[in-house]
C-alpha cells in the first residue's frame, strides 16, 4: 500500500481582513467569505501579477455574465492575502507541480504561477474553465481541464503531466495540491486524495470551519463520528 500524505494538521482559522477605506457592498451570501468562517486544513500530508480583489473578481464574472452557481458549490476568494497563506502553507516553490481544484476566476492560480509553479487546474464549469484558460494563455506553465474532479481519473492525469514536463533535471515524482475547494465536494475531495501519497507530497485545502472540525475532531462514540472519520483515521495512522 502506498503511503498517504501525513494527515490533517489544522491551521488556525484565517482572520478576516481589516477594512480599508469605505466599506464595500458584499456579494451574495453564499459567495461571501466574510459570512462564512473557514479554516485552512493542511493534509500534510513572466508578466506582472494583476490584482485579485473584490472589483477584479466582479469584473471577471461580469465579463461572462456569470454569478456563483450554488449547484457547483462555487464561491470566490476576495482576499489575496489568504491565497498567499495557502501557497505558503504548501511551501510552493519554483518548478513545483501543483493541482488546483476549482480555480474559479484564477485568483489562487495567479499566486501559484507567480511563485513559479506549474499548475494543473480541474474546473467543472465550462464558463470558468474558458475564463482561466484565456486569462493565463500567456504562460505554458498552466493547463486547465474541464472535468468533474470527483469523476475524473486524477492519478492518470498527473502521471501524464509528469511525463509531459521536459526538463534537463529529473522529471517530478510528486505534486502538491493547493485549493479553495467547492463546498459541496469537500468530503469527496478528501476521500479521493488521501490514498494518493505516491502522487501528492503536500495537500492544502481551504474548507468551511464546520467541515474541517467534523473531519479532524469527531471522536468515536459521538454522534458526529461517520464513515469518513474511519477513512481519515485509517490513512493518518
């Protein structure tokens, strides 16, 4: 059996950003990071960067007439400092291969590419896949596949990506996962990634706080103890 990434080391909840200047109107409730306390869950397991703030995100969505789709669990990160924290938690460095699940408008992707990573993004929404493909068309270090992560064969995708990377150095043997994942597939993502220690050396996910607590703090003989906790305990042992 292949080893899993060393598991489930919670990081302190991310503090909401301090307001600067005038208070800006919020996005719809299911899209607002201010209304949803979230925790970073660490499963340990060439052009100037454009800004990714509130207005840049709205412009990107409006350019395609899009709004967050609840059926996809979509939400968009409006705080670039959080994206920096995610990349920092995974220690993303130049030349790293990084998988991002649900890139949305590409705010986290932007940070990962700026650090020199090679990014593979999996995006279910065809409109958002087209948006990030166009946004990062200037670099050959970015690929996006329009697929449902829960249903795709990610192991095959990653090995094909490893083989396609031409370098004078040794081809990469492991990748990292850094993602602000859609709410409605959090458990499915964890279940799919945990057995893949032969592919991923680091997995850093941004989750809703209640989801993170349910995954790492539920104990035996409590009403919150579910099959996913057995799965997690098995791979973290």
